[in-house]
């Protein structure tokens, strides 16, 4: 391969890499009202059952379930500010108001208690 071909190939690879989308989570659930989920026992219970592997999941519940461990381990690195605020609010409120549920989720998604150590009051 000639130097010119290597240069063209390198430039092509750089331009493809620059064109790739940002490594972030979907924003389609950004307007989900976390407060409403936490206030509504029926709705909360569905999410809790999904996340704790004791029930079925809605599509958004499954999506959260699939990434919750990563979210906690990376401190929501791929999250928008709104997503991070929502996930912290959701988990803090469960920790404070439903500690038995939090412990179950913690065993599955955060056995090292990263979230608790960072956000517990």
C-alpha cells in the first residue's frame, strides 16, 4: 500500500469515526414523569417487579432494566443531564421511602453499593 493510499484510508477512517452518533442513551423516555411513577403504587409496583425480575416488563421498563447496572457503575456517563437527574431521583426516593425494595435492586444492579455510597443522605 502506498503512502498516498494510507493517507486516504486514514482520512476516511477519521471522517467515519467523526460521523458516528454520540454514545448516549435514547432520549425517547426523557419526558417520563418519574415523580408520577413513584406516587402511583400500581405503576411503581410494575416497574419494581420488572427491575427485580419478579414480573413482566413494559418496553420502557425493560430498557431501563437492561442498562441500570451500567448506569450505576458509570454514574450515568451516557445520560443526558435530564436522564441523570431522573435516575438519581428515582433511586434516591426508593432508597429513602422503600428501602426493602432498594436492597433487592441493589443486590442485582449494584452489589458494591456505588449508588448508596454516593447519594445516600
